[in-house]
C-alpha cells in the first residue's frame, strides 16, 4: 500500500513564524488527512481534505491539495511553542478505506 | 481527551510473560484498530475490527492476539514477545462509512520487552 511521505523531515522555527510541511503520495485518493502527535502520545486529527477540494482552513492551519501533483501541504501560521510536535499525513489510496501514514515531520517551535 | 482510553500507559515485560493491552472508546464508533509505532518507521496497521468482526490482520505474528468483545472494547493479548516488539501501541476508533474517516487515537501503551 502506498504511504504519504512528508518533506522536510524535521523543522525548527522561531515562535511567530510560519511552518510549512509537504506530503506526497503515489496513487489516487479519496481523502488526505493530517494528524499531530506530541511526544509519546496518541495522534490527534487536525484536518481532512477530500480529493475534490483544493484548500481547507482550520484556525491557524491551512491545508492544500494538488491531485495533479499528488501532493499536499500543511501550513501552520504564527506558530507557538505548543505547536512543537510531529505531524503526519495519511491517505486512503489502498482502496480498502484504510489510512496509510507517512513517517512524520518533527516541528520544533523555539520560544 | 479524545474519548479513547488505553491502559496501561507503560508496560515492561520479559519475553516469557503474558500481558494484555486494553482499549475502550466512548464515542459510539463501530470500528476499532491497533497500530504499532516504532522509532523512525511509519505507523503500522496491525488489526481492524468492524462491528466486532476482525476485518484485517496485516501479517501480524501470532504472539499478538486481538480480542474485540463488543464495539467499545478492544484488547491485544501479548505472549512470548521479542525485544523488537518494543514500541508504542496505539488504539484508534472511527465510524464505518465506506470511506476512510478520521481516526480518534488513545494515548498509547509504551511497551518495552526485555
């Protein structure tokens, strides 16, 4: 099954800056999801974008989806120290409605 | 709090021990999942239960044995584990709609096999 691949793998930014992460996938999808994980904890769902959507917002989060390039980006605006976490994209391209996760993208926000 | 509770939070066991992980969801969902998260690897889906029936077993070794007595509870029974089984084990739940809906995860059990 295919997996989302996040890029870059690790990002360190100053508080107040924007953080952008990218995710690529290999086959067609119905939806793509982003999750956040604080160290040693479970994943928390952030946002779901369907294949017929191009952009979605939730608070300080902005997700874009480009199905022609098979890629998505997650933008966190005005980052805070509490945004320090790992961020995962997940896709459902397997055809069995199961999510396949990428390896994750670690973001460190320096106060 | 996501509505999915996992116990214990931490578990240390020897290779000859038998232990069980427990998961309970209070969200009225009808699908439950076990995932394994190892360092520097993507999340691995282990088992899926829809309406208490196991619908997926991703070639998981038989030393891991799941049990789903009802839609709200999920167990993972462990026996004769290996050190490489040390990982964070995550339980999740979702609605079954025919699409890959969002997952609600528990906080996980950090397992160390000595």
